[in-house]
C-alpha cells in the first residue's frame, strides 16, 4: 500500500467483490482523507453501490485490504464497522416507517467520539440535526411512513449522523430527490466537511458531485478508470463522455 495513504481515514487496496460467481469489483484502490469529500462516479451497474457495501461488509464475498481509522476491517462484521465510526446511508433508505421522525433518530444514536489526536469528534444531537435539516424539524412527531421519498432520504442521513461517524458513506444521495432537498443535501455535506468529517459518496450526477466533492474516482464495470480532482473530471469532456455518458 502506498506510504502516503497509510494514514488515510479510509483506504482500500486490491478490493475484489463477488455476488455468487459474478466478479463485480476488480482490484479497487482508493482512499479518503480526514475532512475530505470524495465522489465515486459511474453509470448504473458500474459497481458504485457494491463498493460501499463491500466497505461495510455487506457483500457475500470480498478480498483485499480495507483499513478504517488505522484498523483492518476486512474481517469485521457490519455492526463492528459501524461502531468504529463508519456511517452508511443505503440507496433504499430503510427507515422504520412505524416510528416517528424523532424515534427514528434515536435508533441511530451512539456515544460521543474523539479523534485519535484527542480533538472532539462530531457529536450530534437531534436538536443540531433539526437545524441542519429544517424540514425534519417540522415533522418530529410524524410517522416516517407518511413522509415523501426525499424527506425519508433526509431522515436516513440524519439517523446515520446520530451515530457520530468520522466518515459517512452516501449511496446516490441526489437520485429521485426534489431540487429543494438536493440543495439541503449539498448544504449538509459541506457542513460535515467544515466540521472535519469525511464523506464518500456514490453518485451519477456530476453537477451534484461538483458542488461538494474534492476528488473523484470513476468506475466502469467494476474497474477504476479515473482518479483525480473533481474539477479536473468536470472539465474533462472525453472522460465524462466515455465513462459517465455526459
């Protein structure tokens, strides 16, 4: 593994993943630094969601070296990885529809965290999250099942933040979400970055990614085809057309 990436918050080296006999990810190498937003981009079926699931231990078979907060996580269970401070927001939301907004938030609650250097981590309260997501503040007692898809997406993100993650994995945060919700999502990601947390987001929408990401990786059929600055990707029409279709 490259020496410069040994101290990264999250690093993947030689990651492969399979669903049954289907070999989905091929030798993925990427890293995320503290306080950085990284976009994992590609068309549908490129392997973006599988990469996030593999990081969380949610694929049947994977190999390679995965390190988070200086610890090897390739043999850990998903709940153990979450307890280390790695948050995950799946594309299909998975909220508790019978519970209220406030009750959903409480299900994600974990204790306060401290960075290895002794500085305090992001220790969220529901009150602070209601400031970050004003729409949720107006619905605290509402059943989560009565919310729109975009509102449920916001609730899923807020619930993950109640776990005080050092790094948040976001799967397709802008897909199928109303423009006003996308604006709130952008504000949320930038607020996380400003507070020193990191985000790895799977995304197809280059306009959304451009607003929040520092760097980008581009996947095609489970193989990394591009790595570099987000702005450089946005400016590179040839790469965009080849791998993103835009």
